[in-house]
C-alpha cells in the first residue's frame, strides 16, 4: 500500500482583517521520482548542506570553548561567501546557495533553542553524518517552478517527476526534498486561508492502552494493531543478529528491518491522521496534560536498588509509545485550530478515581480496569467514559 503522510500543519501565524478567516502554513508531501543522474546531483547537494552545517557548528563550539561571542546567521553567511572563494572549498559553488543558507538558518534556530530555558526539548546541536537514514534540504519558492507532475529545480537540466495525488492549494512558499533511506519525497509548503466552519459540541477525551481513546459521549477509538508488523520486525532483527556484521546478507537483513520500521511508522501516522481528522470539527476537545516522557520511564532502578515489576512496566511503556499519544495531541491541536476549535489540556491527577457526578475522589471507586462505582453516590459507569466526563467538567470549570 502506497500512502503519503501529510507533514505537520503549522499553527496559525496571522489573522486577516475581517477576523473570519485564518492564514495557515500547510505542507503537501508527495513521492519524488528522480532519475539516477538527478539522484547523484541531489546527493551532492545533501553533502554540501551537511558540510556547511558541520563546519559552522564546529566554529560555534570552538567559540564557546574559548568564551567568545557565538556567531549568528549573518556572520556565518558572510563566512560561507568566503569559504566558497577558497580553492579547497570551491565545490560549495556547485549547489544552489539557498540550500546552504537554509542550513545556517536551521543551525541558528537550533542554537537559540539550545540556550532557551523555556524550550522543553532544548539540546545541544549535533553534527550530521553522511550515513544518517534521513537527509533533507530546503529551497525557497523563488528558485523553482512546479508544473503538473514536475518540478524544475535550479542547476538541474531536466525537471524532476513526482506523484501528485492531490491538489496543492495556496501560495507556495518553499519546498523540502528528503530521502528516508529507501524513498525520495517532496514537501511543498503553502500559505492557505482557512474558512471557519460550523462546529460540533465540545467533548472530553481520555487516552489509554486497552482503548486508544474514549470520548465523553460514550464513543471509543480502538488502539492501533501492530501485531503483524512486530512479528516481522522480531524475525528480521534475529536475522541481523545471526549474520556477520558488514556482510551482504547482514546488509540485506538490516534493510528489511528498516523497511518494517517504516511500515509501522506509516501505519501509525495514517491511523492518527484519520482519527484526528474525525474529531477536528469540534468546538473544543479537553484532554489530559500528560507527561509521556515520565510515564514511559524504565523501572529497572539502579544496581543498589533494583526496580519492581520491571517486565510489566517495560510492556506498558512499549504500548504507550506505540500508540503515540503526543503526536495524536499535536495533530488534534493544529486541526482544531484550523477549524476554529481549541485543544484544552487539564491536570490528569485523580481523573481515573473521581466520580463524574458528585466528584468524590477515592482509589476504591475504580473496582476494575473497566468498571467504575462511586463509593459516595453509587454512580456506575465504564471507567474510561467516567474519566473522559471528569476531564470535560474540569476543562469547562477552568476555561468555560
């Protein structure tokens, strides 16, 4: 099955004057089909982008070690011009300059995030490797042209074909070309105006492992089933472990592992996109503000103090990560915002033990995984539906 994942729809950046419509950035992703000659040139462009990133990052880290000011984009861009004039680095003249400039822009942003205390995912920028499974480059709309199923790229004689399975709507801003280890893709970023729609009533949504999600109106979303793919993955991983590292048979087995991982990822994104789209026409959705990273921590403990129920916790962690709640919430957030709705996150504390009728909290209220019986008022209901109603009431109290 061939399917193409829509990249993230970036949140609204501005409103137009009448405040009725919103302007969004939307990316359309298609499969790219370059010829063997074009692949050679694109790989050279990847190499130039990677070289500029690594050279600029090395300069930044050296400056930091010597306690000098960190060079920013404007300074690095001037250095790029000087590098291209040297005989040693003259190969940087071949690719379009925009590729390397975008690389420096990305590095500048990564450095900003690294030093930003409010950035939740702050981390030190890493050097890029030639054999990374994912490679990409970006070009502005001023240097390429799209006509039907072809894109004309700078410094390429022939247009590159891509599988255009849907219309591209909006004003094209830039294009990203990527390679994931087996396939080539093109992502076209557009600025589009979204008209507001009539929205359905808001709901509470409780995520879980047995049921992927439970809504306060009593509906359920079943979890993603990866059993077939996971059996294949385990089989191919055993093949890799039994073969001589670096041999042709080892490389073939490793390629099968990579292909299976991509299959799992594609299935997950396809499922999450479909389910989040179904819920995107609500006025609001109220969900738990989950700390997924903390929830999926290992229970192994230390050498001195061994963890308890390590195997069970490992299985739970695997189930949590396979369902990808965090990605699901991200999709819900931008799709709701697109339609004029909102995703509201509330505290998850005691949401499973609180009665949705009288709001009495007691651990004994939840008799089993699926049965909820309030010890105060006697209210009986499915535990997940009760939890989703509790989230709905919390959201309405805080933001209603």
